[in-house]
C-alpha cells in the first residue's frame, strides 16, 4: 500500500514536471472550458480546485468581469462625404463562455470579432449623418444605436456589449490643414471687413468733426466780426462826439498820434516845408 502511494506521488511529480498536471484552479473572476481532444466537455463557472485528465484534457479560461475594449483609430465616411478618424472604446462581458469557445476558441479571438462588429455598426450609423451633426448634435444618439445593434449581433456569440463611446473624432491630417486654411481665410476676410467698417466709421467721424470745426470757426468769425464792427462803430461814435465838442483839439490829438507812430526812434523823414504833415509846426 505504501509503495502504491509512493508510486502515485511519483507519477504526479512527473506530470507536474512535464506540464501535464491533473489539477487546475478556477479563479473567482474566471470561467473555464474543459476541452477533451479539441471538443468542449465541461463548463466550470464556480471557483475552486478541479481535476482533469492529463494529456487528454485541456482548460481554456475566460474572464467574468466587465472588460474594456479600446480600438485603434479608424477612418469613417460621413453622409456629406467627409472623412473622420474615430477612436472608440466599449465595455463588454462574456455571458456564455461555451459559445465564445465554440466560435473563437479564445478570449482574444472574441475580442477581434468584437472589433469587427463595433466598427461595422459605427461605420453604418456615422454614414447616415453629416459631419456637423456628429460633432455637435447627434453623437450620444449615434452611440446608443451602435451599442444596441452591436449587442444584438454579439449576443449570438455569448458576448454582451454594455456601452460604446467615441473617445475622439478627428479629421485626417490633410483635412485638418484644409480646414485650418479655410478658417484662416475666413478670419482674414472678417478682419478686412472689420477694418473697412472701422475706416468707414473713422472717416464719418472725421467728416463730422471737420464739419463741426468749420461751423464753430464760422460762428466764431461771425461773432468776432460783429464785435469788431460794434467796436469800430463805437469808436467812430466817440471820435465823432469828440470832434463835435472841440474840433481843433481833436485835430491836434490826431496829428500827435500820427507823429508818434511815424516819427519813431532813429527814424529819418524827408519832407518839403509846405507839407501838410508839418502844418502844426508852422503855426504860431
């Protein structure tokens, strides 16, 4: 009996050494499919330690948890024939590991099929909308529809898709350059329009200011002429009154003012003796 036990232990050790252990462990986060000669014979969903037949049976594991799917950016054509580079992601689960194994033999194969399903539905739905709608209006509606249709197709393979989202939607590099050039041209056009409107408004303001200036100058000149005329009239009136009161004294005053203005310092004047200008000097 002791020899039998030793023999069994020796066989188990050899199996472990050669990678053919009869034991396998199913984690709480996993499901397992036991495959015998390429054919699935048992599905294990309860965590624990299990036994399989070495060299004949093999175990394939599938994750029970909610999984992330992050695709590579791919080109999609919109309804208005614009190209978008869309980077999307999804949340998915394996609901039936047996169906997944029968269809893809591994979780990696299921992920590749999932990529095809989501991209196909995304391309179809984006192709029904214009670029402006996708960017600003209907993105959430598009994602809801893509999630529902992709989940319907994936359910046939034992996969549930909980959510699909667009992480980023960009224009191709060449389109970005063209859009930037159009935006730059549009901004330059607007700048020219604003400058032209500003020049027009400035010219209007300058014209109004020049007109106001001319009006103010004209009114000032008119007022000055009126004041000057009034002053001259008052002076003539004063002169006339003074002349009427004493004509000879007035005449003497006028001659003295004339002498003062004409005979300034260091001034030489040549006049004849009978000049009217010297009349006062000849009188006694």
